[in-house]
C-alpha cells in the first residue's frame, strides 16, 4: 500500500510552476567546477555556495517561488548555515523539500569496462533511515548509460535497472520518495533517432524492474534525459524535434501512474534546457504526468559564474539562480518566451561551463 506521506511529498515536488534544484555534486565534481573559476574548494566554500543557492537576500521573494525541492550531497545535509541552522532546515522553513543523493557513484561494469554500474545498495536501508531523521523526504539515484555503435550492452541496462528498482523499493520502505534517474548520456556522435531508441529501451527495462521490485509508481518521480542528438552528431535536432521525440518516447514507455517527470539537463546549455522543457509542455499530445525540471548545471551555472567565490557577489549569485529558476518555472507550464530571456544579465551561458560533466 502506498503511504499518504509519500504521495503528499510527491505533490509538493510537482507543484505547479516549480521544479527541483539538483545541488548534489560530490566533492570532486564541485571542486572541478570551482577550479575552472579559480575558487578554492574547501568545506567552508562549498557550504557558503550551497547556502547561497538555498537562501535569498530578499525576504519577500526567494528560490521557493520556483523551486519545490533541492537535492543535497551527504556533506551538505550535515552542514549548517552561517546562522547555525542545519541546511536541511533552511530549506524546510522556506517550503522547499530537502532531498539527498544516495548512490555512491557509477563504477566500471565488470563484464563491460567501458560502461558503468551505479553502486550504493550496501547499507542503504540504514543510510536512508539516517537521512530521513536529518530531514530528507526524497532521494536520488543516477544510473548512467552510454551510447556508441555497440553500446549500451543488455547487461549494463539490466544491471542498472535492477539497482534503480532496489533503491526505489528501499526508499519507499524508509518513507522517502525515490527519484529514479536513468541518464542516457549526450556524449558521442549518435543521432536523435538512436537516442530515442536507446532511451525507450532503457525506460522499458527500468519500469519492468520497478514492477518486479514492487515499487509504487504513484510515490516516485522519474528523472530522465531528453531525447537529443549526441553532442558530436553533425545534425543537431531543432527544439521542436527534440520536444516531439522526447514526448513520444515518454508516452510509449512511462506508465500514467507516475505523477511526474522531472528532466535532468545533462550538459545542455541553460537556455536550451529551458527552451526544450517549454516546447515539450506546449505540445498538444496528452501528457498523463506533470513535466518539469530537476536541473543541476542548467540552474547552477549562471549562479556559480555570478558568485565567482566572492562574498560581495552572493546577492548576484542568488539573483542569477532566481532568474534561471523563474524561466524554468515558466517553461514547466509552457509559458516561457524569448522576450523573457532577452532581459539577461549575461550570466546565462558561461562558455567554460559547456564541458562540465556530472558524476
Ligand atoms: P544536470 O542537470 O547537470 O544533468 O544534473 C542533474 C542531476 O542531478 C544529475 O544527476
């Protein structure tokens, strides 16, 4: 039986006009991003950065206007704001649901070393219970699928689908909403058609595994990639083509019982990630689920660029996040326009961010 608590958390996460901020980079990944801008990565600077993202200089308006939930990393959920409040509580008091990344990373798959299997199931029940006690109400686990002419292998797809399903079942047992994230990477020269075929097969395997493990679809969210040509593909699809292929693929493979689909940005520019989300929401085909965002890079990059590690830029960083979140909030209801983008303060697509990778 599905818990009402879980379904209520889901409803908060997919509230109209809002999406999720993924701020769960591991220490090495965040350090690489800081390095690019010459920011020293310390426990303190990472704390300051996350506190900047989670708060606002203006009492009457803040990230909660467009952000329903924020995903933290283990270090972050244990940290306190400069005023001494646990960061999870800083989120909760604003009405933002605290979330936590619980996988321990993608490691080489033994039978196919060019592919990965996401680890973290050992001891997961106890870790989930601890995170729940610290205030987390949802969790994230990311599986990574690479496309080449020969990949993904069936072994990679089924092992990752199985791990995602076991994670999701454990989350629901421990009263956390699982975000199920099977990411088909944009790396490579594959066509949009190949991305659609692989994404469809992966989603099919994931929902089969979720069924096998008895996961309640009503009490989870799906975090997929959009259907998009590989970064090196000579023919890049238009915004409209991406929207049509993405919605077609999701309609074929995601059961209507799933309440919401929150996309990852996957290395798309901030503007393109917003434009794609908007175009998907504007398509006339029926959409049985809420469709919104759970972006990392596409929300954070402008804020990180504006902040640049300097205290005097904290308000500018918060303003950049607010702006990007508001544009994505508009896209989540199909109301984003080019004119809204035109009033840009100039931080939206920093060129050095384009090759940043997720872990
Ligand atoms: P990106 O939006 O940067 O892909 O990050 C989302 C995320 O949470 C990846 O796990």
